[in-house]
C-alpha cells in the first residue's frame, strides 16, 4: 500500500499540468521558425519563433529537473504486478489518439504522393529504375511474422504463461529490429551509393525516400518501445491483469505494419491510375 | 470491433495483400488463383476483424496493380461475400463459402472482359474455377483447425 501511495503521489504531480500543451505549442513554433529559416524568408520572425520555442522548453527542463533524481532512484524499484507504477490497463483512449494522429500524418503524406502522381503524365516518371523488391518482400515477411508473434505473446500473457509471453515479445523485438537494419543499413545505402535511385532522381525518388523514411522512423520508434516493453517484462511488471502497455505497443506495431502494406503496393509494385 | 481485434484485422489484411503482391502468380486460364482468397473460410473463426482485414487487403492489393475504377469495386463485392460467410458460421460455413464463390465469380466474370478483354465465357469459367479452388483449399484448412480446437476443448474440459 505504501508503494502504491508513493507511486500515486509521483504520477499525480503531472495531473492537470500545463506543460504537455506548452511543449506541443513550442514544437509547433519551432517547426514554423525552422521553416522560415531554411527557406530564407522572414529570418527575424523565424529566429524569434525558434527562440520562443527554446525558452518554453528551457522553462520545462528547469522546472522539471528537480524531480529527476527521485525519478531515477525509483527506476527499477517499481513494485511487481501492480497497476500503480506500471502502466494502467485501460489505455484505449490514449492509443486511439496516437493512432488518429499517425493516421493524419500518413494521410497527409499519401495525399502528397497522389497529388504529385496526378500531376505527371506517366507514373513512375521516365528514367525511374525498376526497384528490386527482394528486400521489400523480406521486410513484409518480417512484419507479418512479428505481428503474428506479438499477438501470440499477448495471448500467452492473458493466459498467465509468462515464459512464452517473454519469449514471444523478445522474438518480436528481434524481428522488428531487422526491418530498419534492412532498410537503413542495406537498401538505402545500396540505392544511394550506387546512384540507382536518390531523392534527387525525380518525383518518384523524392516521394520514395520521404514515405519510406517516415515509415522507417516509426518502425524505429516501435522497436525502441518494444525494447522498453521487454525490459519491463523481464522485471515482471506485466500480468494477466496488467497488459495495457503491451497491447498499446502491439497496436502501434500493427498500425506501422498496415502502413507498410500500402507502401509496398505503391512503391514497389507501382500501380498507376488509368 | 474492439481495439484488441486490431491485430487480427491487420494480420488478415497483410496475408491477403502480401500473398497477392509478393508471391508468384498461380495462373489458371485467364485468371490467377489468389492465395489471399484461401483464408476466406477462416472468417467463421476470427469474425468481423477478419472480414474487414481481407477486404482491406484486397483493396491494398488492388492499388498495387493497374488500377481501374471498376477493379476498385472488387473489395466491396468481396466484402458482401465475406459477410455471408461470417453469418453462415451459425448453420453451415460451407454454404457460406459456396455463396462467396458464386458472388465473387459472377463479379469477376463481368469485370475481367472489361478490364483485360478476356472473352466472357473464358472469364466466367476461369474465375469460377480459380475462386473455387482457393476457397475450398481454405475450407479444408478451416475444418482441420475447427477439429483441432474442439479436440483440445474436449481434452481440457473438466471430467465428471
């Protein structure tokens, strides 16, 4: 009970905090400011926006760093199998908001792709190489396997089979880590260093790197989330009654997976509206 | 559909899209047998998430090929067939599968001559045969899984 009360006190300090809204506002200011600076228009306004953003973020860091030492000392001491301290089970709304945000991001990116595609008479534009889809197929297989494996792991967790759950979760993380390794370590260097397809090749090259880059960044975030989930699983912080965070991570992962299917269809198979 | 069903939805979409786009085509006369159609009977086990997943998978696979407006209606037709299979699970899944074959074959028989210029008779014959092969292969798999599930349920049930 003491642990629960202590954890409740520490998590409660962020209730009704204005900082999340301010940080989001500061990020928006910084994005607009950097846009002005990089485009070379309204330099003073750009500098002011970036400075205002830095001030807000600095203010947050200044006010929050005093909590860090106690937060660090609590790390690793979170009581086993408790809902307080561990992630709450019911985080449906949180993950729904995250997924909606991601949908807007990728919706915008795909809208850009189709808008460009409609502007050119031929798609892909002349001079675009036919991409070898061997790596893309391997990546698809990796994502399907990892999605099935994590569903299996969640099922095992709900039925209290903890060893199987941990094995499934770690397997998912390993499979997930293979995806960005193949993308950023094999395919991109191969295409760019051999001058097969670069962002400067044509519209297809630009959209290819933009869309697969955004997606790859999301996969990386997913892998980091899985590493964190693994650590907590190994610390025994999940149970059949406490699996909200695992479900949230897997939902995010499935979302990243489905976006990949669209990319695979559009970038490698290259359909064209006729 | 609950959030926890999202995984099933995505996995079925992926199975359809990836198998259609990423695997070699199994040609049967004018029509290629879509491996993604094989899991059709499994919607009787996995429910509406599988229905929506297979429909989305078909849509994704569609945009990977030469896209024509009429071809993009295929997922909607397939969706109707899948819903029939889903609701037929209460009395006879096989009957649902037959209805699915009939609905999708009729649609393909109408669409293929428009899209690819295939003679109508060849289109009708090959679509019906291709769909039947894929769905029946899946149905056999479904029967095996259902038997396995009921076997395990009997094993784990408390003995009086």
